[in-house]
C-alpha cells in the first residue's frame, strides 16, 4: 500500500492513501490517553471465545503430629464458576472525497483522533460501570453483589460483609480497613487481607488527599499522628459516575478481571459508488469480577 500521486489518484484508492497516516494518528492518540482501568483491573489476554474462572476453598490449619503419625489430607472444594464472555465494540467514521481534494487534511485528521478517544472512553466507561453497580446489580457466583452485607460461606459459617454506607472520612476508612483484615475464607480461616489502595471519584479527591496525606489526624486539635498517612495509594477515577462511592482494595488478592480478546484494530475501506473513505475501529473484550474478597466498598450515603 504505497503513496500515489494526486494527479493519478482515483476514487477507489484515495482512502488507501490516507490510511497509513490515519492509522498512525489513531494509535499515537490512543497511546497518549490516560487509562485507569488497567490500574484497577487485572488485565489479561484471551485466545478463546470466553474465559472461565473457578474459585477453590482455602485449607484449614496444619495438624500437630509426630514424625510417626499418619499424614492428614484435606480435600479442596470447588467454589463458584465465573464466565467472561467477550463482547464486540466497534465504530466507524466517513471521510468524503471533497475534504481530501480541497486539502482539508488538518480537519479530517481529527477523525482518527476522535475515534481513538471514543475507544479509550468506551473501555474506561464499561470498567467504571462495574464499580458504579457494585451495590446494586451484577451478582456473582454466590448470588450477591460485588459489595454486599450477606456473602455466604461455603462451610455454612456466618455471612460476611464488604459493604457499608458511611461517607468517606477517618472513621469510615478505619472501619473498612479493619473489616477487611478480619475477612475469612470459605473454611473460616483468615485471608490476611492487606488493604493498599483507596479508589474514589474526582468529587472525593480532596477529602481523600486530606485523609491520606495529612501528617496529623484530621479534625482534631491534638498532636496525634495520622495512622493512614502513606498507607494507601490513592486512585481517582473520572469514570466512577456514582460520585459518593468509595472503595478500599487489596491489589494482591482482589479479583477484578479484564480480558482482551482483540485489542483495538484500525482498518479502512472505500465506497466505490459514493466516493467516501470508511475507517473503523474494532475490539473485543470481557470484564467483571470472580470473587469479592480484597474489595470493600461504601455508598457514602450515610
């Protein structure tokens, strides 16, 4: 696919002439756009129609024994399955021949830039929707929401909660961290959750920075240290539309997953009859969550 002199160009190939430059503009713009989905979700590649994730229960503690005692075995229990079904996302733009003939390249080059922006916006929005709906839709294998007060245990033990309704503040944040560290697995053993991330919307960034970056406790006149200073990384996500929601994450064990089946592709075609060059982006991916542990959320409504 080479460059052709304008004088010899015909309707069927002017789209080909634009395509290399447009492709570069598209991917250059896409590479420059900031992303947050890949800082929150575990991003992987998929070569199949869908991905399936299966949970496995934990193990009880070791049994005290002498060297002559028979070894004690314990069976692993399969938990809930999670299927990640890839969806197709695509969009196209049309470039009329006249724009090229009249040397309006500074206008038409905005097309692939906007297509790149639309691609990034779509990925961020679909990922952000997972957090927006964490308390109200999208049940997991245990038939509960991502953040719920009634997560059952496989061994029939007491239900567990990873949801509160407390506004972001010192008390709410401390309670969330403490609750996470008391999380049990499906055999009643401590999971040893280590919260390391606070996720908020832009509306709560100021409050979050005061909480995490102040040297002393907030809202007091005493010379007391701030116990969470430097303890949590702050992530501010513009695509969290439920602005009062906030989350504490353990990035080591949380299971928010994002699978690329086909990363964004940029392609071109030309309509012979209408003198229009057609460009499109195509991608395919799935996302969701396999388990709730390692995530603690608040609606911030109380």
